[in-house]
C-alpha cells in the first residue's frame, strides 16, 4: 500500500455534526468511534464525543476528524486549507456549492487567470476549502 495523505480536522464538540455534513457533501462511508467506547473520556460528559471519525468516499477521498477534549487547547480551522481538484467540473462545483452553504464564499467558483475553474470558501465549521477544476493540459500548473 502506498503512503496516503489524509486531512484530519479537529473540532470542539461538533465533530459528529461536521462529519455527517461532509458525508452529505461527498457521500461515502462514515465510521466514528467515541471516547467512551475506548474508555478514553477523562470527563464523563465527553464520552459521546468523537475520538476518531473517518469518511471514505466511493471515488477515494478520505477525510478524518475528531473532537478536541475540553482539557486540550483548541484553535478553530484557521491554520489549514483543504484543496479539492480534478477534471470533473460539475462534480467539483457540486462540492463547492454544498461546502459554502451555511459558510462563506472567499472566491466565487469561476474561470481563473491560469485557465481552470477555481473557487475558495469557508464552510460552516470554519474550514477553508480550495476547489479547482483542471482545464486539461495546464492541470500540472494549478494549485
């Protein structure tokens, strides 16, 4: 098996909601484990919080996430952006539209100076997304 890079997003008390949202955007199989299932909850009130969640989509996307226990420092999503890119503009526009719903549009999804269709948004959970539909031969030059 090759090495795989998987984005892993930290949340504060809303990982289940966020991962269900991402499943509604991308489809696929979502598996979650709670702190309570593994007797890892320092605070009994956090037993049902997500210790580990993994969304695997039919086309091979993997997105992971978990709740950050209250005993740990947490800084919402500003230090990372997740990039989606590919050839299927219709599919990518669909993801962009769903991700930006309830969030904010940073750059509208439109033709870019490098020839691709590109957009940026921040979803309702504070996670920044870059979406790029490759225009063919220039795909290797795109962000």
